[in-house]
């Protein structure tokens, strides 16, 4: 996810983690506990539209899992960049 110069790799990695985060509560928890949340927030600033879109999906899956994860997404600063993307 940190390979800024390789948007295709970022997209594929984000896609895999998005799918994992859409699974069970345990799977979502593992994605969050391994530090993906702040990386997804960073990806919202990517110059690549596909990467940004995948980050939105990932954050939505994480936030939708439980109120605690929703709060973590909000605390991580995920809402404002998403709102800016929606306004574009």
C-alpha cells in the first residue's frame, strides 16, 4: 500500500484487503490491527482514481463492521477526504 510509484500494485493490495475487510468481524479486526486503516486514509490522496476508489470501499467496509471501527475511521481523519472526493 505504501508503494506510491506503483499505483497498480497499490490498487491490487487495497483490493485484497478490501475483500478481507468485507468478511467476518474477525477478518476486519485483523486488517485494522495490522495497520491498514491509516494507510487507506493516505490512499484517499492518491493521484490514481482507482486507488482512491478502492480506499473508499475499504474504509466503508471497516466502518460498517461495528461502531468501534466506525469511530476509528472517523478518528483517523477518513471522513473529510471522502467528502472532498464526493464533491469532485
